[in-house]
């Protein structure tokens, strides 16, 4: 992994609507970046949808997911250009570990139209002989 201390401001920030935002750490491996972006998207969706039937925990949980994903991407926290290669890898590894643990704790099984949960395992409804659209 290259030392990124000599990156320029053009490589560190971008402008959007007149505001300066930190760019994603360019040293992230593609698979790690994809996983963090997936968590970020789920977190943002959770923030957007938390008002619908929120039990008071959905919004803080979604915001925490967004924060962890942004930290893992290097967009928040200690600037990535000030970290060594080992510190950057520790940052994204810790973020992914916590995000994966949070995802596993989310209430309710995720299902698709086949009535299967994650990794093709039968959902509770499918195991009971009900289809997802049955009441």
C-alpha cells in the first residue's frame, strides 16, 4: 500500500453544492470498498425509512451504520492521508467487523420472493408452509 501523505487537496476533497467533502480512501481494495458502500446504502435507506413505524431505535441504529461506513471509507474520522497503511487497514477492518455484526443483529429475516432468507435458507414462514404474501 502506498504512502498517501503527499496527496494534494484535489485528491483529498471534492466540491458539491459549494461544500467541500472528503473523498474515499483511494487505497481501499475494491471488495472492501464495495462492502462498505453496501453498508452505507443500507444505512442511508434506514435513515430515510426510519419514520415509518419507528420504535425509537431504528433511526439511531441507521445513523450509526452510516457513521461506521463513512469512517471505514475514510470519509470521517482521522484523515486517511495522515494514517499509515497499517492504520488505514485497521480502520476499515474494524468498521467492517462492526457493520457485519450490526447487520446480523437486525430484526426480522430478509426474504426474497422465493420465501428464502439469507444464503438460500428457508425463512420461518417458508418452514411453516406459508408463502411471503400469505397473511
